[in-house]
């Protein structure tokens, strides 16, 4: 019985150590990634461009399925989507992030995760992307911001569009 109790105590301590090791910066990086997905998914209701844009550095550059993306491209997408919504579009997006792993080194961080992004119109799935992302983040005075994001659909799921 004693070896089992010792293992349970050691596993409990190991779990606490990993949580304590993560620290506030790792938690803040994770929150930035999750906030970006949530802000994009709720944009149709909030129309809050700043909720999304504040999470991306002014010098942001990314790659989405092999295509370059800038902060200006994000701004344009938001403006176009908002215009479509104002015209009565029922297009909505749902995004989820899973298997999120973060690491912080000073004022730089990186995050890796899986994503599912669905386009819903009139309650029906119109399109879906499933893939993986890697983000680089920088700690600015306002908090952690995404400097670079590289996302690609997984090959097995590319035909789900």
C-alpha cells in the first residue's frame, strides 16, 4: 500500500510542479491564442474589430495555407465580412483550438495547436478547415501579441471544404 500512496503523492507533486512551471506568461500566451479564435468566432455578433486586431502586432506577417497574410489583410477581411453582415448575410464562423502547447523565452513565445474552423450559413455547415498552426508572439507593453502565424490544413481534411 505504501508504494502506491508514494506514487500518488509523487504524481500529484509532478502535476503541481508542471502547473507552477507554466507561469503567468505561458498562461497569457495561451489566453492570447484562445482570445484570437474566440474574437473571430464572435465577430458576427460583436462587430468588434479591435478585439481581434489588438492581438496582432502592427508588423504581423503570416502564412495561411501557403498564402501570405498581413495585418492589413486581416483588417480588409474584417471590413468585407462586416459589410456582408450589414447586408443581411447569415454567414457565421466557429473556431476551436486544441492541443495547445506554449513556450516562453524572455519576451518571445511560440505556440503550436490544432484548429477547426467552420463556416455556417443558415444553420448549415458551408465549409470546414482542420489543420495545425504555429504562432510566434512578442511581449509588448500591452501584453502578448501575435507576430507570425503559420497555419495549414491537414492533407486528410483538405477535401472537407
